[in-house]
C-alpha cells in the first residue's frame, strides 16, 4: 500500500540504528580487537535474536541485560577474553552512541509541521533517557515508550498497540519510522503505516511486502508530509 500522508497525525520513531548509530560501538571494541566490525555485527544481531526468542518463550529481560549477554557471546565467538570491567565499559557505549545528522533538524521540522513525535523502542527507560539526552531531542518529543512497560519486544503487535494507546491515537493514524525491517513489518502488521529509513543503503527484505514509504533521512519524510 502506498504511503498516505493525509491519514497521519502522530509519528513514532525507533531508537537504535534509526536515531543513533549502533555501529559507533566499533570504536570501543577497537581497543581490544584488531577487526571490530564482525564483533559489532554479531553483537547487534545476537541481541535482536534474543528479543525474538524471548517473545516466543516468555523470557523477558530488560534490553540492556540482553545486550550484555549478546556482547559476551560475540566476544567469546571471536576469541576475545576481557575482564568484566572491560566488557561493562564497552556495553556502556550504548549510552553515548553517535546521533545521525538529520535527527534533530528533521524531527524539529516534523514537530513544527504539527505532528506529535514519540520514540517507541526495545530499549529500557534508562537507555532511552540517555539516548534522548545525547540526541538533544527531549524538547521535541511528547514521550518515550519502552518495551519494558509491557515486557514485550518488537515486532510483537502488542507493543505497537500499546504505543497507540499511550499516544491516544488510532493506530491507523500513526506512521512508524525505523531502520529495522522487522520493526517496519511489525508496525504495519499492527495497523500503522511503515516508514523505512534506509540508513546503510541496504536492500529491503521483501518476504512480506514493501514498506509504505522508504526514505534516507527524516527530511525526506517531512517533504512527503508537506512540512
């Protein structure tokens, strides 16, 4: 289905890989491994896999704890033996990730255009607090909505329905903006419009149809909405 801007009154944004760049952890990993990229990629992939499995077997933990376990797995897989303090220091980089250049100005345009803006994330509240502060967008957001509130991760439809309830918006009047293909699939399945931010120039995963809209920056979304 094509993107329908006339139906949209509220915008929800994913956090990690959408507002902040998770690949920024490579700088912290580089102090301990010669090639940090494969460790970083496995760490991110495993943390998401843990959330998928947790949904299926009712094994919720706050995302920060799952991220810790995923880091330990990635390091062990690549034969990197670090102390607990060294692992914790790397993990803490999630509180200070690089922000994509279009985030502040793009959300500001959307907010000034009359759209209420929220973050909807797997991240637990402490993670979201530091992310919002680091991105300098606290004054532009109505609120942050965490999976921790209902102990269910994306792409479970329940988190998107919960977000609609928290925003006080009919779910079909929300556009969810994310760099995660699974997040877009989940949002669309729940009844939102899905706006995929192609941050890395990657191909779309086409197994269940296309996103309603594909953009490269938040400014592209503002253009589509005419603001």
